């Protein structure tokens, strides 16, 4: 490295003489290079702080006053499954509409790529509408059950 520095930098004679005066001789170095080649003597520090300082800092951490409760409504820690179904149904309807609009564009790319997707066939066959209708059926049955329409008042 010092030789590269000397050759590349076009150094004056005074700097070259100062490098020579350093008396750099690898055979006389005190550094045990053979021992340093093994990485098993490597110590890894994850933090510069001593462990005592980290432990003493724990009581100073404050508990946040505001509540961190979930925004979902829950009963005994369990959220309403029908609300989850309705949310997923809305997301499915939006995704299907976006997919239909995307396939209607019929974008032609200027390069040879993979075969076209089968998504347009899925939307045109009505399978997606059948799936969405079945999820709506589950929602409607739940509404009928919660409104008490399953009980027959005329049968008594």
C-alpha cells in the first residue's frame, strides 16, 4: 500500500525519505498476524452501553397514558365475524371491479412475455359473481337470524 502511494502520487523526495525513515519491516512487527487470521477471536458488541446502564434505565420508561385498544368492535375479546365478512366482501367487490376494468383495457406490451392471464375468462364466465352472491347470501341469512324472522309466529 505504501509502495502504491509512493508510485501513484508522484511524491517529492522528502516524503519518500520520511516513509523510509519509518523503518517499516513486517518481520519485526509486534502484531501476531497468524493469530488474527482466525475469526473465532472476534467479539461482537450489539451496544456500546454497559449492561448496568441499560438495566438502570428501565424504571425511567413511562407507560403511555392513552389506550392502545383495537378500533374493531369486540365482545369478550372476540371481534364480530359478520363485520369481518362484510369488510372482506366489500374488498372482494372492489377487487373484482378493478380486475374487470383492467382486463377490458387489453393492454398490448411491446415485448414477448408470459401467456395472458385467465382472469378475463374468470370474470366473463360469471364465477366471480357467483362467489360474491354466495357471500351475500351468508350475510342475508345472518341478518334474518338476528332480526328473529326465523321464528314462525303463525305456527303456534
